[in-house]
C-alpha cells in the first residue's frame, strides 16, 4: 500500500499533539520513511504501524490513494510485536 497524500484535520492534529505528543511532521515522516506495515480494521479504515524514531500506530481512512488521519499514538507492546512479526 502506498499513500499518495496524507491529510489531517487541524482539530485532530491538535489532539494528537496535545494527548500523544506527536507532531504532524513526525507523523508524515514516519509514514513516508519508517517502512509502515498496514492492517485492515474495517472496510476503508486501516491501521499503520511504523518505526522511525519510535513505534507509532496510525489509524486512517483510505480511499485507494489518499489517507485521512483519524488518530495516532505511540504503539503498545502487542502492536510492536505485530510489526516485528510481519
């Protein structure tokens, strides 16, 4: 899967920064450079687990080309194990 563009609403970006201390720049850089692994959650909603400087989990809507970020947070232990297994 390749995300051609990544969008994030300002209120989602603010929440992710405030609650999880993840900047938009770190998020986009991790998805582009961190070798993300993608998993289907339901229909058009996906989970990406990526590792660049730290493990991040990103939940997003995907329409076949573009990703709209719904949330992002530091990965839990089970997500890190799933990333390393795949």
